[in-house]
């Protein structure tokens, strides 16, 4: 959907970022002529990250400017800068031309990542970042082809996400509201925080960035800004609403009085820390970790575990996969399909209720599957 004038403007912008050009309408002239490729396959064991060449660095800056123009988050751009810069630095270290490295330095780069013990998923992310950079380079005319186009990422081990049972999730999110000692204001904040995480399935970064003006207590709805700066609407139930009311009616003011509540960033923040400032994503993770320990949950339970549990429990109780995709903010339905794994009890119950020959009388019915009573469907929970 880009107009010709906008494309030309982008070319002029990138030409200014990358360097002088004899022809402002041809981005390929921005980068110096392609040098003769030389490869050095000797390992550089123990060396630090090598910086990219000067023109590769300028091309990277232009690529990051493109990402910024697409409203990508600062965190995403930081990841791209690190991952692409590391690859370009490795290519420079091997004395290869960044515009057209052959397969030797690419294979050596992947091998080094593997030797460092980096997970296959992380290697895939770095490869995707570098591939995206080269796609941009081809569009802009800085290189003739994408050298990473046919390079496959390492196969990822398929791991099902960790989830809590409905009973465990209930025990965790209600833990701060049980009688106990400690800072009453913080306990109310923690109760609202945990209830909201499980009720909406939002990411911890989305929760930390929530403003009071984005929460509609009357209609039990809120708006969050997710990945790619995309806004979506989420709903929550009565338990979460009551926890939020209890926090906002007094506890938040107590926390705000401990700091400088006149700062705009603090004045509009929904969740505050113990010093009266905005609660960061890291601080919110610490809150979850603290109550995981106090409530006896599995040690590796994290904020994302609550997100996984939210999606899994919805699907187990009959929610449509597309609805769950929308609530989670997934751009691709395949990302959401990981949650279609159901508990063993739910699978058995679904089979017995749907298949016409699931129930057979007599000794032949002993197929190792317990009676339906022992595999009752997940109990319907009050919407959180």
C-alpha cells in the first residue's frame, strides 16, 4: 500500500542515513561496490563479538529506521540490532563481504551459536532477524540476493507449555487475599495483579504498561497495547473486578503517597511498586514469583504459565480456537494451536460423549479407560 512518492521519500531517507549517493533514486549506489569475496574459515576461538564493517553498520542503521517507521517496539529494534549486528560482525571477522557471504561463514556462524549452547528457538530467532535484514537489503538494492533465503533454522524440540490445573490457578491467584501478615496495600495490589493475569491471559509487559484509563470496571473490559503496537480489547470476570476495586479504592493511593505521584508516568499507571513508582515488568515477575513460592506452586511457574493456563482452560471448557487467538493477540493461528492439547480427563470425556460406540457393555468394554465418573470434565469456573 505504499505510494510511489512515499517509496521515493523512503529511499531518500535511507540514502541520507547510509551515506552519500551519486544517484538518490538508486539505493544500490549508497553502498560501496561489491568487493571480491574472501573467506577465512579458521576459527576465532575465545574472541569477543567483532564489530560489523562501516558500510554494513550504516545499512543496519537504515534497516532499523525502517523498522521504526513500522511502529515496532524499542525492544524489538534492540533485539534486531543485537542479532543482526552479531551476524554482520561475524561475517566481518571471517573477512567475507557482508553483501554476499557464501555458505561457509553462515554455517560457521550457526555452528558457533550451537557451541555456545544457545537454544534452537533462539538460533531460529537470530536467523530470522538476519534474514529480514537481507530481505530489506534486496528491496533497497544494497545486495542482489538474500544469502540466508534457503538456510533452515535448527529443528525445535516440540515442548508443550507448562500449565496449572484449575485448582492450582485458583490457589495461586487467591493467595494474596487470604489472611496473613505483611503490607496490606501490597497484598491488595498483588491480588489484583494475579487475578488480572489469569483472567485475561495478557503478557506481563502488557500488564506493566497498563494505565488506569484503559480499564473499564463497569463493563469489565480493558485495552492493552501488544506486540507490533497493536491494541486489543480483553474482558475479565467478577473476581478480577472485585480485586481491582479493592486495590483502586485505597491501596493504590497508599502506594502513591510513598513516591512522587505527580509524575505523569506514575499518575496514570495502574500498578505501582512499594516505593510509589510505576511497577515494571521485572517487578511484576517478582510479584508472581513471590506468590508462587508462598502458595506452593511448581517452582518454574511464571507469568507466562498463567497465560498458558488461561488459554488451555478456555479451550478445555469449549472456547473456540479463533477466540483464544484474538484474546492472546496471536497474529498466526498456528501459534495458538499449541494450546489444543487437552488434559487426559478431557480427552476421555470428549471421546465418550461424542463417539457412538464409546460405551460398550460386557467384559469387552474393559479397554483400560476408567469409568466416565473418574474422568469428569473440568468444572466450570466463574469467569475471572
